[in-house]
């Protein structure tokens, strides 16, 4: 347990995050380039949707990340409330903007995919509505945290919201099975063989990995900024803020 | 300075309340009506679909049922869940993916004559993705790609229960 | 090339999706760098006040 507390201290984590973040960005850029090459050039067109299906290479990774980041955020919320580790609260706050960005992208690309395939940018079916609720949960989380002046209380309120809101994630994921929706079912799941041609699936998984690594890199950079904001004036920061601003 | 900080905090609180309010409204609205996005023909025959107001009907476009009126945008087709069938009439442009044997969701109202008058027609595509050659190869081998009929079967099962 | 850009007639939708994705990720990166710069400058100013030499 002691090692956990050691790494859970902002003073230890600040340089670690700074050293790791660039590698995640480099890996994300390389995988992203490979994924874009497969998705936009190498992969063939689809038998029923034509080239409109190529939106899948952003839409699905963005939608997966929007849900996954929220779950991780809620997990940090649980850690913070139970162990009272400051770093957990900072990580929770660091994830929210990236999660909101991916949620917005999932909705936006979904709209641009829905128009040519379904015939509508937007419908109020269970999948689309619950994903929109996810966006409002992210925005509500950020607004709530910014609204409360005392950081301790802000973190506690935001963590509570993140944990309560996590019920929405299984609703998003299973909505296409539980209810009649216009949105099609999952092409990729743990329980059935994928319903996609090999190269299309490869491209989509590579893009998802790229999005995942990007999210880690972005949240590491953001947690560094949050540590600076909150620990400004602390003794340990002295050595880190001497010299030129990078 | 003090007052500006307080104003800003008030703005954040307002933004938070608005965001959560919108989320709550969406949840309530979804639970009230939108979770049932469409009714299958069997549900329509079982009188589960709402009367006197517009609703959506979903199923497969029955193969061979699509007829276009010459010189107008009027189209007629039948929606089936392989148990019951409802005829549909629609004036407008069909989406690109509208095809016989594929999924469709139409918004509109059921006329007294049993014909569903649609104001909007949406194509419900399935979750299969493959190049055209692969699809052709499967068809030639006698294993054509099946459109997603589970959604129809599932809805029908809930009616029979 | 033109054929590729046209995306079989779906060019507007496909590039609209990819374009906004690039803009969103770019905007997040810019916001990140600016937030970090601001926080760094503040932390340094505070350090100088505390241990001024």
C-alpha cells in the first residue's frame, strides 16, 4: 500500500507524467497515421454504404473512448472518495475535457454518417440520446468543479457526480440490444466474431489504439498543469519551475 | 475583484445547473416515449402502437413490394417482420440505403384503410461491413449476408409473450 | 486524386467528419499548451515570492 501512496503524490507523479507524455503522443501519431492510411486509402469501399462508411474509423474510436474515459474518471472518483488521494482527484479532472471532446466527436461524426446512410442527421433513439446525455454529464462535471471555490469540496462534489453518472455508460452500450433503435448493433464485441472484413477491422482497432494513447498523453499533460495550478508555492515545486518555462 | 470572482462562480453554477437540467430532461423524455423508437408490424396488429398520434414503424422492406408511381415521388412498399406486414405510402426521396430486404423505419400514422402514411423514411442498415467483392463471393457461395433480423425477431417475441 | 476526394459522392460527409476531428484534437492540444504555460508562469512567480533571491 505504501508504494501506492508514494506514486499517488503529486510531487512524485509530476516528473513521471512529464517524461511519459511525449512517448504517448509519438505512439498515438504513428498509429494514427497508419490507421488513417488503412481507413482512407488501403481499405476497400463497403458493399452497401459505399465510402460513407469510412467515417467509422473516427466514429467508433471516439465513441469507445467517450465511454471508457468516463468509467476511468468515475474510478478515480471512487479512489479519491475512499482513499482521499489528491492525485486521484487531479486525474479525474484531467480526463474530463478529453472525454468531452471524444463525446462531441462521436456525436458529430455520427450525425455526418447518419445523414447519408439513414437519411437523418439526428433521431431521438436510445443510443443517440444516451450519448448526448454523456456529453452533458461531462459538461456538468466540469462546470460543477469550476463553480465550487474550495478545491476539496469541488473535488468531492465532482467525484460524486462522476460516480452517479456512470450508470449512463452501460445504458449507452446496451441500448441497441435492450430497445428498438435506429442505430445498428455492435460489429465488434467480446462474445461474437466481428462482422467486418479483416482490413476494415484492423484499421478501426489501430485508430482506437491511437485514440487511447492520445487520451493518456493529453490527460498526463493536463494533470501536470493541474498540479502546477494547485501546488503553486509548494516547496517541492521549487526545482521544477526554476529556469525557462517550457 | 471580489465581485468579479463571485459573478464568475455564479455563471459556472448556472452553467452546471443548465447542463444537468438538460441531461435530466433528456432522460425523462427518453423514458417517457423515445425508448420505443419504433413498433414492428406484429406490434401494430397487436394494437400496441399508439392510436391517434404519429409513431414509427420498423421492419424489413418486403422483397418485391417496392412500387414507384411514374411522374411523382410517391412510393409504396410493405414493411414486414416476417409474421405481419403493413403497407406504407410515402411522398419523398428515399435514403440511399433504402433497399428491398433491408431494414427500414418510417415515421407517420396508420390510416383507417390500414395503410401507413409515412412523413419520413429512414434506412436501418446492419452492422456488416465488407467490400463489394466479398459480398458477391458470399452470395455466389449461397451464404448471402443476412440483414439484421434479430431486431425484428426480438420485438416479435415480446409481442407473443 | 479527385476521385479519392469525392469519396463516391460522400466527400462532404467524410471530410466533414475527419476535418472536425482534426480541428477538435488540435484545439485541445493548443488549450493544453496554453493552460500549462499559464500554470507554469504562476507557479514560478509564486516560487520567487516565497524564496526570493
